[in-house]
C-alpha cells in the first residue's frame, strides 16, 4: 500500500479518523471551518482518498477502510524498506547516531523485541 500524502491530505485523514463515522455534510462543514474549503474541495479530496482505498463514503457516511494505526504501521514499514533496505537495525543505528535514547526508550524497545520473540 504505497500511498503518498501531502500535509493537507494527512490533516484531512486525521480529521476523518478522529470523527468517524462522520456524515459527509458534517465533513464538509468541518473542512470549511478547519481548512477554509468549499464543498467541492472536500468531496474531491475525499474521492481521492477513497480511490486510494483508505476511506469509503456509503450513503453519505464516511468511514475508514484502514485504521489510523494500521496506516502508520504500513507507512513506517515502507519507510524502513525504502530508506534502509528493510533493515530495522540499520534504521535504529541511523536514528541513534545523532539522538541518544533515554533509559525509558531503551526499556520500551527491549520490551518490543522480547514480545516479538514469542
């Protein structure tokens, strides 16, 4: 699922995930308030994200086909695959080369690794 998003599309997606199920009329109202969009702009962006398989608009009710957590998990996997050849150790080495991990972060990572072993 390689889905490229601009910043505005991400904010729009976040809005839907935060409000779903949301009526399309309510979505138009929210987008006018938050983004200054016209009705046609809201429906254009919604259609693009529906065509990408993220959301659906059935009988005027917008819901997600992919949860926010699943979306970000997939995007993270894509990033590691593209930027680090799928190597999580290479990603962590790059990440920690400039930013040291706290003891809490190290403990959380150890817990994730331990749970992945099971």
